C-alpha cells in the first residue's frame, strides 16, 4: 500500500470533479478523501496498491468531461489507513 498527497490544478471545481473522482476511487479500491481548496485547486489524499494508484493518478490528470486539468502534483507520504474514500464538503462557520 502507498499513500499520495495530490494537488490538481485547472478548471476542477464546479465540474463534478470530486464526485467523479470518488466513483473512480471506489471502483479501484482507493481510500482517502478529496476536497476543494480556496484557491480553486482540488486536494486529494489517496491510498492503495501501486497498480490502482497508477490508474487513479492517470484519471486525476484527465478528470470528468468538463474539467480542464492543467497540472497534477503528487507526493508520496505516510500511510494513514483510511477506511473509505470520501468527499469533504466545505466546513460551516
């Protein structure tokens, strides 16, 4: 199992990027979370086996139909042993 912290830049908010990514993560058995950042990026923490993570990263570079991904930065990190993959909504004040 490996862990990646991923930042996706481009037109990735308001195009169902998070929901689509969750569906792909669930299919691949990827655990972690995805959330919107205030600067327009999308942040992902993902864990899975190497083959699934390679496919997941390929998906992140494309995204759903209306997304325009300009870059994907990924850094290997420490395993957190997430139980599932979830979409993190905005926090209420």
